[in-house]
C-alpha cells in the first residue's frame, strides 16, 4: 500500500504546469497523470485541482478550450501558454535550488 503525501504549498501550480506542458488535458486527465506518474503518492483533491486550474487560467499561464473527452463527454481542456512556459521554467529553477538547499541540511 502506497502512502499518500501532502503537497507542499505552491507545489500544485508547478505540477499542473508541467503536466499540461505535455499537451492539453482536461482536469481529470491532469489529476490522473500526476497520480499515475507518482505511483499514487500524490493524489489531488478535485476542489483544489479546479481552484488551481482556474487561478492559473486567470493568470494567463494556461488557456482553456472546450472539447470532447476520451469517453465522449464535453470537457474543458487546459494547455500551457507562453506565459505559463516562462513561469514553469522559473518555478523549476526555484524548485531545484530549494531542493538542493534542503538536501544540504538533511543529507
């Protein structure tokens, strides 16, 4: 049984940006991809996911477009914008610096 981990504050945005960088996805697809990629260790609550998607859309980091899901349902697909790509690059740099600093103390 895999233990679910709590997300650190601010982590969800960068996870979503990195996920939709792969291509436009609907909300459930984003959640599923993160859960599968992490072996179930990160499970995102629906409310938190959709709040983050709407926040990222308001900031112009992702753009939404209606389409049809793989099970033939109407769904909103989110894709990365050029502003989002720039934010993702900054966030990845910040994350790596943060992780190195924490590792320096913990290891």
